[in-house]
């Protein structure tokens, strides 16, 4: 039996929804979280059976460790422990001779790996990391804690020291990955690290801002590693739930929200599939995809014509994902020694080769040699599988707009053959293999439309004030009291909690004494943009 009325309803219990609920409850609001699935956590979930643990969606959490939003929740007090492999990351360059480059816990060791053939590249890596360390705090706060990021941006400018340095950094952040790699490194190793990390998102490697994505994730790997939650990803979401319950949040699982009731331009209630109506006094926060909110939870008649047109004609998902989960009788026999102790392995070749692969993905062609992101979770957390065995997952992307089961099966076969090429004998170790096609991923979590992991493309045309469509880059919607608090808004995909934090912060501001002022100008701007 649900409460008849609450201050706020959060629809969806992914990490962003949980962060939103905590923020509102900490401020004294009565908060109810409605979750359609029978377990909480969204795409941060794992299952266990017979001593094996499988992360169903996301698995490695550098942003979870580094995010100021997540750090402030002190989840370690609620049972969360991080597991690290001996090496955070290995990137495989050549299947014939086993050449690889690796990020080590010590930046000096990483520099030796990057500069093995070109010593100057090792020095370039250290300079790059030193720059990141100097900018880390204001940069992460700018990206993850405020919108618009005025105060942290001012601190970032002060750190840079001059207008010239500011302009150089702005140019650096705008660069395509491929150009960034060429400017920074003489040899292939450093550029390959940036390219592999950039492919965690879906920006073409020759397109603007892909360099930022590759650089930031590579620096995070050097800074905090590529950790997993000990015991499985559900331990991460479980700690968030425990933190939320301590704040007084109420939870209802297996309770899909079917619509948001709007009266007089304001969100007034949430209706559920069981027929219950929960009146909302202050806010509704939707931790859902943008299409799920605007095409499902709101009446079509209420959607402004401009918003409807933008969603129908311009909203774009990120790459569909194909994921393989393996139970192995032993460790993968990689030719590359670095990969044998890495928590994450990038299988894909040089930066130039990855540019060609990204072009395939953007032109509808199934790559003959796919890029694989591989998680050797037992190396990071020995509790993931029985002694002597290995729990491993691998994922690759289908071309944009291609998400059918037949293409997924074909790609999965190419993925297995790619691992065998870099690790002869891999196939003989397989105890069993599970394929999560895009359709399976979406069925397991409705926010993963077509198997896309990022809530929509991370390319520049759908970032900042263009996310999820032309607007303000804000959690606010055209309905007063209704906020989009998922990876569909700035800053986008990744388990960092920022989208939920921004939604809760905006809702609290709008409900304050100054609320009519803080909302009136943005609301008027949204009406003009979306009419």
C-alpha cells in the first residue's frame, strides 16, 4: 500500500534516482521511490549463483570513486568496498607479438609503458597527468556538481592562471581524440590509451570532444583505477539504498509508474500500474530515458510541439551494446603479459585502427575486427568466482541504429574470435557463455533503449544545452515540479550520480522561498524554445 501523498516521487532507482532521493530526503522531504523491476539499482545490478557473480550492466566505476557527489555520501559506511586489480588497464596493440600498453598504479610505471619505444612519450604522459592533478578538483566539480558551473569554473580559471592558458585548455578539451593523440605523443602507445578510453562513449574519434572523453577516463584510470564493487555491482546500489533508507526514503519495487498527472501546468500526482495514485506536493523526478518520460509518462497532448519535433527528429541514442558473460575454468592466456593482471582490457589495436572502426559504427557497417572492452572481474575481486576460475565479461558495439538479434549474434561470434586471436586457447576455457543482446539489455532495464548505455549520444550536438534536446541543459521540464534526473541530461552517461544530484538540487531551489524567481526565467525560456 503506497502513501496517498508525499513531497516527492522519484521514478526509477538507478544511481541517479537514488542520489536524487537522498538529496531530497536529507533536506527533510518525504520521498517515495517507485521501481518497475523487482530489485533496485537500475543498471548497477549483479546476480550470484553457485559462487559466481555477474554484473548485469555496468561493472567498473572510476567515476563512482572520483565523483564529488558519490564521495559525499560516504557509502563505505554502508558496506561498500572497492576492489582493484594489480593493473587498472591494459590496451592490446598487436595480436601477433603480444604488444600492449598499460596503465599501472604508479604513473612512473605507466610512463615507462607509454614510452617504451619513444621515451619522450613517457614524459608527455607524466606532464599530462600532472596537469590533470592540478585541475582535478575544480574540473570534476564543474562537470558533476553544478549547472551552470559558474563557481567551479571560476576556480578552474584561477588554477589555469592566465587567459592564454584558459584558451589553450579550451582548445585541448574541444579536440578530436585522433588529433589530441598526434599532438601529445610521437609513438602509438599513448594515443592508443586515449582512443580506447574515448570508445567508452560514442563520440567519433575524429569528432570534437572525443579527446576530452578519452583524456578524462585515461586520467581517472591513472588516478583511481578501474575498480569494481566487492561482491558485485549490487553492493554499490545496495549501499545507496541503505544510505537512502537512513535518510527516510520509502521504496516500492515491482511498482511501475504509468503516468505523471499534470494540472494547471504542474505535476500533481504519479499513477502506477496497480491503479494507485500518489499525490505529489513538491516534485517528481524521473530517472528514466528522455523518450520514456515524454513518450510514456506524459500525455502526448501536453507535449509542446517543438519538443515533440526535436525528440522525433533529432534525439539520438548512443551505440547499441552486445555483452558476453563468461564463466572460465582458468585465466585468459593472453599473449600480452600486461593483460594477465589487468582488471580491464581494451582489445582493439592502434588509434588509427580505432578511427576506422568508429567510422564503421557511424556508417552502419558491422566491424570485422570489433573493439572489445573486457572486464576481468575476478582479478579485481576474487569473490566473483570459485578458486582457480575467472568471471569475465566483454562488450562491443553494433553500428548506430542497428540493434537486431541477428546482428548481435554475428558480432558476438566476432568478439569471441577476437579474444582467441589475442589469447590462443581461450575457447577451451569456457564453462558457459551468456549473450546479452540489445533487446535483452533493454528488457532488463528500460532506460537502456536499443541496448544503449549512455542515455543518448555523447556527441557535442546532444551535450550541455542540447541534452536531451535543445533546451537549457537543466533537469527542468516544461511542467512545473517535474524534473528529468537521468543520464539523459547533462553531464550524461557514467555512474557518477551527477544527473540525480542536479535534479534534486534544482527541485529544492525551485521549492524554496526564492523558487518563483529561480524558476520563472528558465520556464519562460523553455516555453519559447520548445513551442
